[in-house]
C-alpha cells in the first residue's frame, strides 16, 4: 500500500527522530470539524500522516452517492493543508493494514470513539505508541452539510 517514496519519507523522519502521527477518514466535503481534527492531530507530533479512504471504500461505508468529492480532489485538498505531511489512500474499510505499515508514534481519532474499540490502537500501543482522542466540533459533519444542501434549491447561473 505504501509507495517507495512514502516509505522513504517515513524512514527519513524516523532517522531524524521525528514523532509521526496518524489519523484517517473519508474527508469528503471538507469542513471546519475536519480542520480541527487535523490541526489537533498534528499537535501530538512532528509529522502528520493521513490515511484516506478510496472512493470504493467510502461508498461501502457511507452508501450510494458518496463520496461527493472524488479521491484525487480529496488528496489535493488535504495535501494543501499545512498540518498534513503525507496523504495515503487505502482501499479497505478500516486502516488496520496501513497503520501496521506506517507504525505511527501516535494514533489520533475523534472523541466519539471513546470507549469503543479503535482500529490499530492495540498494535500502536504494543510497541510503545500512544492513542489520543480529539474532541469533535459540534454540529460539524459531512452528513449534516449534505442534509442541508438537499433542503436548499440549487442557485441558477
């Protein structure tokens, strides 16, 4: 799943003694809640790796009509965010394999996962890494945005 360039970047960061943070998601219709997650995730280390669900895996997770924004565009937007150092698409519903390849020092998820089984958490903790939860921005979600858009007529012109 990792390209040789991505693996090389991770190896270089480790040799430099940098702390690698990992988070993941669909990041379809980017909003303020996503930005908050990415900014706070990056605060736990020196480099932020974002695992990004492919279009097919988003469809399996979220249903027909998703993603709204295609993978190439989602990658371009995420790569433009200053807190993001590397974006790696993955085709599975979960990032378990990717987490094993990246071997982050810190795994970050939204606080809605508190008390739930976090994919990759046991693996990351097995080699001394940590898991951090970030409080989500209230009312900020792609589902909410899409529901609002369905209620509004599309402007002409």
